[in-house]
C-alpha cells in the first residue's frame, strides 16, 4: 500500500501546517480530517522516482525527484 503525505490546513495566517504520513489503499478516499485531532487536512503531492538513461553506455540511474545527494547537481548524473 502506498504512503501518502498530508498536511493540516492552517486556520490562522502564519500558522505552520503539520505534515504526517498515512498508509492507505489507492482505492480509499483521501483524508479530510487529521485522524488524531480532527483538524482539516489536504493531501500533499510529492515527486516520485525519475529514471535517466545514458545513451552511450545504456546505464540507468534513478534518483528521487529533488534529491540533494547523488543527483545531477552533485555531478553524479549519468546524463553527463
């Protein structure tokens, strides 16, 4: 089952949302309330896995979207 990220919807300006993860079936409806305290929530869309292939060697590289280590920004990308 996938793990979805949710965040609370701030009721006041300047309030930091609380993020949490929930393991749910893909067929389950998204949560609308925090399971512990009932605050309204929304599902957060996040990046998935990006696959690059080096056309010269055929080598595949998979880095999580927005990865700060091991990604193209660190010079380790097989697209170079």
